[in-house]
């Protein structure tokens, strides 16, 4: 992508306003906390202290809007306290410019490194540095600086107290995450009706898993409907895929396919009903027609083998998810040997630790009816999230892990500290006054990646111009006094809280108006702040954009490494699934689960890297967009093939499949070597996997384990497709002008599925 197009795209994204669900009650609560702090400070200490404490309450409320599963009061207190410490240290050194400049560099570098601990901590730390540049200019003595710092802490405490006293959707974010996961699976079921091999983005399941981790205090107060439903949802996904995929036995057309489409539509309706109930905290209203579909008596004569077992399993899981979400499940199950008490197999344990993900009643290659499953329920498990204080060592460890030359976080910290120092020096040197606006803008807009930095710079400049223009017009027309200026500042903050999720443009416009009104309350005329604010904001944004161009951290050259990481994580997951068939007596389910979670994290990192690379104005370095897309499709298909087999993991008493062990070992070793080859810009080879598959055919010519064996063939096909995607060398031409067919080329997975 050219620089012109990249700048155009980032500018559009910066000024875009998104349609988001607004939360007016939360906005009113944050504005009320701000109003309380301003009024209290005006009454006790005067306008200067009120302006300083208002920044603390303002920032504390912003911190509680960040996407975090931690208790919101703790975020408000941490934000107000850290801003107070920054302000007090800044004031102690502000009279000695070299010392303050050194503090600014160190503080900004630490804030840049804090992005390694997560976006919430990174944003709070960066905002504290930016606001510190303003608040250090308000006190006139050390005693006043200490008082201002104390009032900032009070501001955080007030916001925290309001969150405790007036909770708004206390578990709203957790409910939304779980409901989104169930709704995503409902959409997946609908798409499978028309595309039996449709893809599924596990990001909603990952978000729900993150939300399921709670502190001990949260665990005691968590609503019952948030227990267990996510673990069941994890098991539903592979069963849906197994029911729809032609590789598992249902032909592309015919009565069996029609019945599968009916079952998928009913599953989608039940999942949507559960999602709606969890999101709003209401009982589940399960559609009777959807429940009746699973009780149709002729299903057992239409579906047989693995599809019938998948249908039975899906019925069991859907009953469990409806019951867990707060509904009354129907106990009827289809006849044909399916156990009426099979509900216990889909226990409500959250599928995070050593639990069994989606075990089917029988081995997929076995014949006959499903055996009764245990009816005992397993007590729900809880993922424990560390407390806020326990998070500090983890954050420091994450920052220390990124502290090396090639880290994009370290490059970001270096950039932002250098730009902050440069902006402060230039702002002080220029005869504009209020020189801190330039470094403040730079710190607020700079992010570790290119697109966010540039889009936020454009949004801040455009928002600043609009916000300053509107606030200036109001000041000129109304000439507000101290109390009126404080009221206008609170109104601007309330509007910002309300529109925060709609985009940076609206947010920055509200912040600009808020600062103009707040400083006006402190006694500064608009003519002292508006012109230099606009000019220095432009300077700060330009410095931020220039710094990324001069000292970038492009994601494009690292795409090969991200792809290799995904392959290195996907291989052990597929191998763990095959290992479960090789030795059903072993407890392999926890290994499968942990490998799956690792593969999901690597997949998410790959997609995030591709999204960042797409917006970068650089040419590819070793991995073109076409090659990246083809390689992504191959690895996604590899994970999907393993998921189909995971939906029917054998019981401990099932017949072992010894060749699967050798295939799993070959797959684990080959994917490790293949990842290394990708990093070294070589095309991976799969000779060991092919040899293990050939030996499987030789040792077991009757194909008693046909489903597992055919799945192994699909695995080799997808690996070969991956190699072809990365083989960008131009093949020699034959005499007739066509490219020769590659030996041992990949077979179409859909063709393999019909064998």
C-alpha cells in the first residue's frame, strides 16, 4: 500500500463515527462523580485545586470505561492514585527544566512499555503522563501540589464509590461476552445450513473465556447463569461442524441433508434464545418448534453412525445450555438407543482446565448404537483471575519480557519518550505559551502500531478544532463565570462519556471543549488557550506521525514469524486429537484443550498482525498478500479437520488406533520443523507425515478406523496446500505452454471427504 492510500485510509477511520449502543446511565454516573469533586474542591480550595482534582475524577471515570473484566472501582482508584503520584513528582521537578525533562522521558518510556501488560493499563499510563503535563502547571507551592494530588486521589475514590453505590449492569460486560459467544454459534449453525464447511471465528469464545476468569470476590457474587454455559458452548461448536460436514457421512443433498438443515436451524434458534436470556438476565423462552425438531421420531432412521451421534450429542448440549441459562429443558431425546440420562455428559463445568471437551458416547468408527453415558454432574469449575495487586508483578514481568531491541513495544516506548521530550522542548521554546500541548497530543495519540497512531492523530486534530470552536463560541456568547464554566465542563465530560465508544473524533471534540471550560474555570481566558492549543496540537500530531515514519515497527516483515507461530501451535493441537484415538485409556482431553487454547491465541495473533500489516504503507518482504491468504486458508482448514475429529473423541473403553500414535508423532515433529522452515523463508516439507500415512494404510488395509484414517488424509492435504501457498517460485513451463503438475500435490479436502 502506498503512503498516500495509507494516510487516506487512516484519516477516514480517524474521523469516522460508529453506531454503538450508548450507555447513558454510566455516562451520568461518571459526570455526577466529576461534578461532586469539582463542587467540593471549589468550596474547600478554590478554582485551581478544582481544576486539578477534576482531571483526576475525569481520568478515573475514563479508566472505568476501558474493556476490562476487573472490578471497575479498582480501576478508578488506581487511575486517580497514579495520576496524583505523577503530578506531585512532576511539580517537584518542574522548576528545574533538565530534571523535569529527564522525569518526563523516564515516565513516558515506562508508560510506553506498559502496553505490554495490556491495552487498559497502557491507556491509563499514557493518559496519566499526558494529563500530568497540564496539572503540574496549576499548583504554586509544594503544599499546594500535595493538596492537588490528594484531591486527585479523592476524585478516584468518589468515582469508585459511585460505582459501588450505583451499579449499572454490574455483570453487563460478562453477560455480553457470553451472549456474544452463543449468538456467534447460532450464526455459525445457520451458515452451516447453506455451507457445510463454513468457517468459524473463535474470537467470541476467547472473549467469553477471558470474561469467565473472576477474582475470588467476584466468584461469590457471579450470577448463576454465568456459570457453565460457556463450557457447553465450547463443546457445541465441533458438534455443529461434525453434524454438517459431508466428511462425516451426510451427503450433500437428500433426506439426510434436509434433516440436518432442520436440526441446525433449530439449534440456532435455541442458542439465540439462550443468548438473549443471558444478555438481559431473563428466563429462557425456548421456541417449542425448535425443541420438537430434536424429538422427531424418524430422525433415527434418516441419520445413522457419526451424524446420528452428533445429533444426539447436540440435543444433550442444547438442553444443558438452555437449563444453565435459566430455562426449563425438555427431557425427551430421540429413540434409537440414545440414553435418556445422557444429560450428565454435558456437565456445566467451564471448559478451562482438565475437563473433557465434547466426548461422544462412542468411537466414531465403531458400529452400533451409542452406549449410555454417566448421569453424574460435575461441579462447575472457576477460572481464577489474580487480584489487582497480584496483577502488578505480572505486568512488570510482561514489560520485562518485551524489553529487547526487536520488540515493537520497546520501539513504541522509545518513540513516544523521544517525541514527548522533543515536543516539550519545542513548545517551551516557541513564543506561544502553554507549550505542554504539543507533548500532550503526542503521548495521547501514539500507539504501538501505525494505523492507530495516524488515525488518532487525525481524529485529535479534527476533534480539537471542532471542540475548541464550539467551546469558544459558547464562552464568547455567554461569558460564563467560575460556576458556569465548571457546569459546562461537566456537561462536556458527560457527552464524552456517552459518545466514547463511537470513535475518536467525537471523543476528542468533547475533550477539547472540556479542557477549555475547565481552564476557564481556573481563570484563564479563552484567548490564552485556544490559538496555541490548535497550533501545538497540530505540532504534536505531526511529531507523532513523523516519529513512526522515521522509527517504525512495521508488522509486514514479521508476518512469516506470525504464520510460523500459528503452525507451531496448530500442529500439537491436531497431534493431541490423534493421540486421543491412539490411546483412549489415557486422559488426553486436557492436552487437547490446552493445545486448542494455544492454537487459538496464535490464530488471533496472526489475524491481528494481518490487520495491522494491511494498513501499512510498505511492500511485503517475503510473504505477499496472496500467499498469506492461501496459507491462512490452509491452516484454518487444518484446525477445522482436527475439530471434526475432536467432536467424537473416544471413550476410555474404546478400541485403540495404534497407527494414529505414529501419525501424531510425525505431525508434531514435522510442524515444528515446518515452522522453522517458514521463519527461514523455506518451503516446509511433509515427508514424515506422508510416510506415517502410507504405513497406516499398509498396516491396516481393511480400514476398520476409516473415519480417523480419512481425517489423517485431510490433514496431509491441508499441509501440502500450505507448502504450495508458500512456494512462490515460478514453475518451469512445458512444451505446450502450461505449468507441470506438482508431484504429490494436494488433494481437495472436499474430494477426500467423499472417499
